[in-house]
């Protein structure tokens, strides 16, 4: 089936190339009738003659000229429409001769409305450009009575709506979707685009994000402006679902908004593996558009584990008090119960052809209850923006785990046979407070920005377990762990120090830019752990295990100041600009770590200082229809060891697997070289990015394991000679037409490779590994009521060392179909297939198929009946394969079971 996927992708590529010539170019010039002066920024649109569907649009340049490339050859006669505010709209037919691929219509003269003797009604064009802002006029598009914003956007050439709701405009990503200049019930764009009716929209604006910077890929923002009578609204969802196998879903969601307030009240429960972590996710999964849910995250899939019962209730309140002050508060309570059955199979290669085989079976029952509060406040004045954020959360978790683990050698002899019954109880309270202050309008020579975050955590854990190894006496133990943690982080930034230096030196300009950044992190952690054995004589946990009982007081301080020097050289070039940007920086990292403990093996005192230089050279070309950039960079990085890597204690009761600390472990140094190429072609609606990085390492952190004859394994992290690594990522998105219908293609490919050493029974081996991953996605609308999607995934991992040569391959292909037919009916089908193959482990081939049918009733289609058929092929499991230095491992976990459900939903809507 994977071969079939690549055959389809190859065929589509050939078709795209073949139809690359199945487009034409229409050129011309627009002039004022009276003054005969060119009219700049006039909208030029091409429509199909038979149905008035817009095929292409563009704008005239400063000389009044226009050139519309890649106009689909949908017909032999097109309608050309030229619009500009204050002028009478021109409509004319354009005929194409056989095999003609370029048409020049010459000069077109527009009459000013002011020169007309009789009243002329001026129609706004469907799309127009005002300065650097693209404006979309909904009234110019033919939409269904109950269409939403997303339906409008899909009719605009150059705009692509992807399956998860993400939006690209001429290849550029829309990073933020606003309504009336502010966020709309969170940051997920689908809450606005799949809920707001198109007839409530006055206009849609698209413009460059104000957060764009020269060293990052440019993104867009979209602002949806409502009609004056539609700036207050009320919408939501109330649903009830009953299914076979006692499956159920309940949803209650009410949203209300006006120019000052946005209020959400919601509750939901299900046992169908739909988990929501915040209000934004819940709102995005319960939108008005039929089938508008994100299929990848809100329906059963291969990535989910276990069977989950989930309940959530909460509220969200956002208020704009005035033009300066905004607040946002969210309250949540959720309750999750899960049951997971796990089977793991691992093969470990040892020296001289020896092997160990590990088989583990585990049953987990977990219950977690969480309450949380989060809030933000933003204050703006003419010169400053202040943002304050806070969060309080408490969580109580209980977990029961019953597991068996058996280790055998290559002859089948049992080395270790473990049975464990474990009960965990944990209470966790955490809080966060922080602020960010930045200058909006720089008055002095230096622009200042500062942020501060304080986090605190208190965790109490109690773990009781019964452990029994074969041929050993059973062991009953109780571990108590109390941890309190506080973290302070402060970041400051001073931009424009060059102006201050020039002023102090009496100069007008020193020729370069100087910026200073500082990051300070202070962490305190108190941890008390006590481990007890059961005393059979008293039936109490009173025998203290000194080996892993301790009381710690940890303090860490990390300070990283960085001074950067930049120089920009830019030159106007025709309709665009060429720009060189040079940045070099010198950073220092000073690190202090001290752990005071009553356990001698956990006492720690470290102080370190490192220099971290970096440099970047970037060249960019900005044109009217395209942006290109190339950058080359270098930076030094430090990877500090974690506390657990330094002072972990040997657990004498954990006989089959143990991780111990290495207090002599030094930080790992990395010297990274990078290359980035970005190409955005707006007229072709294409965006592609290539990132390559190559790293050299010193004092590399690697694993060292000792395998004992009785099945025990001791592991720790050690330093060794550094070996190189590389990573390459290619990202491609393209939107165009095929046979006059929208075709969207995206591809994400990664290639990672590295060489590293590892130690096996004190013998050093060299390991070479390569990972390759491809994620192609194709969306096509062969008919107005049908959209199909083809999704692929290929992950291959090669691993070679002195002990073995392994290869694991995971491939998948998915086929989505969305059919809106007959009227008021929406069909959604998702079929996905996964193939897992690893040399030495069983091959798995899994299928999952879900079908949902929506039918809408009432005048505004507010009442919905949905039929769901989930996991028609009875998949039931999730599989994960992985490779490490000398081991291969396969994990199988139970998943959602086949069920059928009928749901009744009502969508209250007042706009």
C-alpha cells in the first residue's frame, strides 16, 4: 500500500508538470480616462463565464500594469473585472484562441465616479489591496445561507484551509486570527472561522504580522471585522450521544460575545478517548461547521493508548475594559480515568553473540482529578505594553499497576523473573506568576524589554509495592517523597545600545547595531524521600532503607548574558529590495549548582563558566511576487547534566534494572553549523524551506550499561569522545488548480544522522544511526461537494554498531473523504493503515476506519443528527517500535474498541 501511495504521489507530480503548461497569462494596463495617468493597486479579477466563480486575482503596479500568471484554462471565454474605489467597475469578456497561453488586452481606461452625470452604483471588488493590507469583501462571493467564514476563505484564490484549520495565504502562514482586532475565545483559529456566519462579516483583512523580524520566516495575521449589527453574538453546542458497548458522549457549550466581553461556559464527558487539556481545545472540537472537528486529534487513532473516561467542566471570561486594559480568566476542573494493558518485547545484544530477551506485561488503572485557574492581564499605553500572567493548579492522582517482567538469555534460560504490584498516590500543587514589559514607541536611544516568571510546586507522593523475584523472598515496601520546588527566571533585552554609545562618543552613528540580552535562572528544590520495608513482626513499615532515603536542599543559578553586533546592508532593486544582515554575538554561561544532603553520595557542589560565541550571515531578496532568503550560522551550545544523571542512588531492591549517578559527568559541548533556505512565491502560492544543521561534540553524553549473569542491569551516563551529528528538514506547501479544481500539497521531510559511542560491559562500541521521515499530504476537491485527502507517513531508522545491525520501518497511509451531499448532509470517512516491521520482531499491519454522517435540520440548520461508526475493522491496539544502541523494543497497548453511536446536537446561534 505504501508503494501505491508513492505511485499516486508520483502520478500527481507528473500531472502537475503536465498541466504546468495548462495555464495562461493575462496582461494589461489600467489608466484614468481623463488624466491618462496609471491607476495603481486596482483589483483585477478573472471569473469563469458560466458560473461567475473567481479563478485568479491580482493588483496593478505603480505603472498601472498587471500580469496574472497561472490562470487556469477552465474555458475559452473568461470574464475580466477591474475595480477601484472611486471608479466605475469595468467588466469585459476575454476570449482565448486554441493553444493560446498568453493574452495582452492592452490599455484599459477607467472612468471616475465623480465625472459621471448620473448616479452610478460602485461595487466593491471581491479582493482589494490597501497599502500593505489585503481586504476580502464577502458580499462579492456566492455563499450558502448558513456558510461560515471558512467557507468564504476557501473561495478566495491563494487561500488554503488545511485539515487542522491552519490557513496559508499565497504560501505564507497565518499565525494569528483576530476578530475586531482581538483574539476570539482563545488562540485556535477554527473557533472563529468555523463558527462565525459569513453574512455577519463586513470584511476580512490580511496583513504582515507586526512581530516579524529579519531573522525569522515571515507570517501573516488575519482580522475578521463584523457588521455593526453583528458585533454581539451567542453560539454553542448541546449534544447527547449514546453508543454500543456502553459508549457515551455529552457536551454543553455556551459562548457569548460583545465588543467588550467574551464568556464561555462548558462541560463534557465521554469514554471515547477524547481528551481536552484546556478551554481552547474544547471549543475547537465543538464548532458549528458540520464535520469541522479536527479529525487528527479528536477521533480515535493509532496514537492513543488505553481506554479513557474523561469529564471536564469550566468557564472562560475575557473582557476589554477599555482601550488600554484587557483581562482573561479560565477556570477548569477535569477528571480522567484510564485503563491500559501493555505488552513489551525487547531484545538486547551483548558481546560474543550473546543476547537477552525481555518480556513485560503491565496493567495500569489510573485516576486523576485536576483543578486549575489561569489568568492574564494586558495593559497598553502610548509607549509601553505590560502583560501579567498567573496560574494555580492542583492535581490528585492514584495509580494501580500490576506487572510481570522476565529476562532470559539466548538459550532460553530464565535470568530474572519479576512480579510487582504497585500502588501510587500523588498530590501536586503548583503556581505561576509572571509579567512581560516592553516598549512600543522608543523615546530614548535604547529600547528596553523585561520579563519575569516565578513558578512554585509542592508534590507529595506515596508508593507502596510488593516485589517478588523468582527464588527470592517477597518484599513489601513503602516509599514517601515530598518535593517543593521554586523557580525564578528573568530575561532582559536592550536594543539600540549603538545609539547610546554614539551619543556618549559625540558621534551621529557608529555604523553597527549593538544589542544586549540577559537570562537569569534561579531554582531551589527541597526533597525528602524515605523508603521503608515492612516489618513482619509488627506488620508496619518501620525498617528504613538507608540506601535510597535522603533529605536534599538543591540550589541552581544559571546566568547567560549575550552581547550581539549586527550590520545590515540593503539596496533598492526594481520593485523590491536586496538585504545583507550580519550578526555576531558573544555569550557567557555561568552555572552554579549546590546540593546539601544528609546522604553522602548526593552531596554536590559545582561552578562553571563557558564562552558561547555565535555568528549569522543572511541574504534576502524581497520582490512584489516572491521572497527568498539564505542564511548561514554558527553557535556554541552547552548541555548541562541533570541532577539525576549525577547523583542517582543504587536501589538494592530493583535487581533487574537500575540507573546510577555519575558525579564526574561533565557538560557536553556542541559546535553547531546551520544553513537555511526559504523560498516563497506568492503568485504560485508556494512556500518551501530547507534547514540543515551539522554539530560537532566534545565530552559527549552516552550510555554505559553493565549486564550481569543473573539478569541485573546497571546503567549510567558517562562522557566520551564526541562524534558528529546532522539534521535536515524540508518543508513544502503548494496550492494550485488541477482541472479547474483546488489542489493543495504539503510535505515535511526530515533526515537525522549521528555517530555516537556507547559502553557495554565496559567495552566501548561505535554506533551509527540514521532516521528518515516523510509526511506528505494532498487535498483535492474534484467536485464542489467533495473533498478528498491523502496522508502518508514513512519513518525508517537504521542502527549499526559492533553488536548488531538493525532496521525498523513504520509506514502509514490515510484516506479522508468529506462529501456534502445531498442537501444538509455531510459524510466523513477516514481510513488509515499502519505497517510496522523490525528485524527480529513480529511484523504488524493495522487498519482503522471511522465513518460519520451528519444531517442538519431547522431553517438555520441548528439541529443535527450524527451517526458514527468507529473502528469498523476492529483494530483495538497501538504499536510502537524503537531502537537504542544495542536493543530493539516493541510495545503494544490496548486502544479504543469498535462501537456505533447516534448523537443529537443543537447549536444555539444568535448573531
